C-alpha cells in the first residue's frame, strides 16, 4: 500500500472540504478500500475517514414512516437496529461477510462501491430507497449506473439512505462461499402500489430490476407466476463460480423463493 | 508520521505511525504483540481478529490511526490475571481445539466476542459466527466443541473427532 495523509474530520462540512483536495478519497469501514489499496488498485494522496463523524451514524424513523440510516452506520448496527422495523433489510445486513466485516463495513461504503455482487445495492434498488448525499437526493433507480459505477460526483459523499418500508420483503442470497458475497441475490419488496424485484450478483451491468417479474407478480403474487419467465443469459456474469446460464437460472429460483417467503 | 495512542489490554500505549500502518502491524511490529497472527492480509482468514471497543475486527483491514483513542484487546490480554488460561483458552486445550495453532488467536478472540453477545450459543450459531475464521488443520469440530464447553454447556454427547 502506498502511503497517504490520513484525515479524520468530525463534521460533514469538514469532510467535504477535505475531499475537495487533489486525489482525496473517503474511507468508510475500509473493508473494500483497504484491500484495494494493498493491491495498489487505489492510491489516494489523502484518505478522509468518515467514521469519526457522529451525524453520519445511526438509524432513525422519519415522520412518513421511512427508515433513515446514516452512511457510516455499520452492517452490524443495521442488523441489530432495524430488526423490528424492516426485518428483510436487517437480515440482509446480518448476512454480509462475517461478524468482523460487519463490525467495520458501512452502508455508504457498500453503495458507493457498487460491487456487482454486493448485497446492499439490491436492498436499495428493491426498496426504491433514496440515497442522500451532502448536496442532493438521488433515487435508487438513478443511483446505480453499472458495475462499480454510481451517480456520485467526485468528492460527493453519501450521508444517509432513506428506505420506505414495504408490506412484505425478502432477500434471498445464494452464497458464493469463498468470497461470502452473493453469487446471485434477489431482493423483493411488495408495496401497496406494486412489487419491486432487484437482482445482484448476476449481471455484467451490476444490480438491476427484473421488470418482467415485477409485472407478472403485480398480476398474481405467487411463485408460479414466474414459471415461464427467464432472464437473458447473454448479459449475465460468467466465471469459474458459475456460468451465465447458471446465474440466469438462479435469478428465477431465488426470485421464486423470495415470493414464497413473502406469502 | 503521526502519533497514535490507544489502550491495549488495559495499558495506554502510543507510537508514531504512517497513514498506511495497519492495526495488525502496529500491534506486532511496534508493540511486539505477535500473538495477533497475519494469515492472509486480505481480510479473509480471521487469524488477526482483535477487539476494538469490544467488537471483533480484522486488524489487517483497519488502519492503526482508525484505532486512535480506542480500547483494543488482543490474545495477550485474554489470560486470567494470575496468568492461567481463561475459560475459552482452557477449553481449546481440553478439547483439542487447535493443531498448529496459527488460527487460534483469531478463533479465541472471535469466540470471546460471540460469548459476550450470546452466552449460550447453539452449535449452528457458533459455526455461523466463525464464518470469517479459517482453520487449515482441525476441521473445526473441536473448535466448535471447545466453544460450547467454554459456554458451560455439556459437550459429552459430541463425539471426539
Ligand atoms: C471478507 C469480506 C466479505 C464480504 N462479504 C460481503 C457480502 O457478502 N456482501 C456485501 O455486500 N459486501 C461484502 N463485503 C464488502 C463489505 O460489505 C464492505 O463493507 C463494503 O463493500 C464497503 O463498505 P466500507 O464501509 O468498508 O467502505 P470502504 O471500503 O471504506 O470504501 C469503499 C468505497 O466507497 C467509498 N466510500 C465509503 N463511504 C462513502 C460515503 N459515505 N460516500 C461516498 N463514498 C464512500 C470509498 O471512497 C471507496 O471508494 C465483504 C468484505 C469482506 C472483506
Ligand atoms: S490476516 Fe487478517 S483476515 Fe487474514
Ligand atoms: S490449528 Fe492450524 S490453522 Fe487452525
């Protein structure tokens, strides 16, 4: 790892100011960034730690019933604190990596990174959540822009994420046991005005909504409603852990399991 | 160089570190606390697990400066005040929860974090909690058995492996 200057601001304003410097990068829990820096795939001149900013941490329920989670809140805290408010989200957070990773890794870091096999992007897109940054609000449908790519500008930081709470939801993760990420993960949320299905781990384009499945489930909310639907294997990830066809198949299986879990 | 200060196993320590100095390097190279092992250095194996403010973390995946002001616990601080093995360490010895011993510091630190959170875990809960701690020798059974025994549960029905 190349050396860098380490800054630990205690307010969002100071963090944003520090990130305006040349080659400055935000440090969330470091669970992705530190390994990346060890491999010299990232070499910031300045690392701006967000973990020392109290306003970025914690979970609260807003007036409209949605749940706001500070960007620097760890996976372990989310698993604990939203368990009774949004069980599917708590379940997802509680199955990221392992306990030590969950004690450091943060929701903001996971979303900013947008790993194609990460879990949180599926929850955010599946819930139709709002990503709040230091300068604006970005709807989930606009936030994810392909593998490792998001709508965030240079130096912009996520400050919180607001989740509307669905009537029922489920995250079904097919574990890639070596990395502990999702080989394929499906987050399904059922709201009064419709169903949202978000798929992670599968596509070369990163997390995506499976529109045909949503339409079918809006007509009939049963696993069998999906029996004739297939995602196109062409755009799926194919690697030593699973072929394109295998992942395409898993998308169907995991989505049906998610529906079953919501009934 | 920046000065970092923290409490390690109850003692206040400080040292000059670079931004990139890992907590694992600070413990091992600056403080000579080499009980914390570095197996993979990529956040996969869990040999380097220590406690930071009471929570299990992989010290190879955290900067020393991030632990500034924190309370850090390592394997060196686990024994009883009179130097005898604590309940978890003793159970690992009694139930052959280690062979080469490389993974053991991380296993013991993870086990301590688990038992603090969940004093009487089931076998399945122990296995799930140890997801991020890899052992190349034991096949895990005796580690799980040792942790069950350390939690005061009867393990006589679990066959020796
Ligand atoms: C062994 C292991 C297993 C894992 N398993 C899983 C898994 O099963 N599922 C899963 O989803 N993830 C998994 N992860 C990844 C983990 O969830 C990370 O915590 C997450 O991807 C990154 O979050 P972080 O807080 O550690 O961010 P960092 O590593 O600190 O940062 C990641 C990126 O986000 C940027 N960033 C951080 N915070 C912000 C912010 N608030 N605003 C803007 N940019 C920001 C950083 O600059 C960097 O580019 C695993 C990691 C490990 C090491
Ligand atoms: S050395 Fe830290 S996880 Fe392997
Ligand atoms: S005892 Fe050798 S790695 Fe676990």
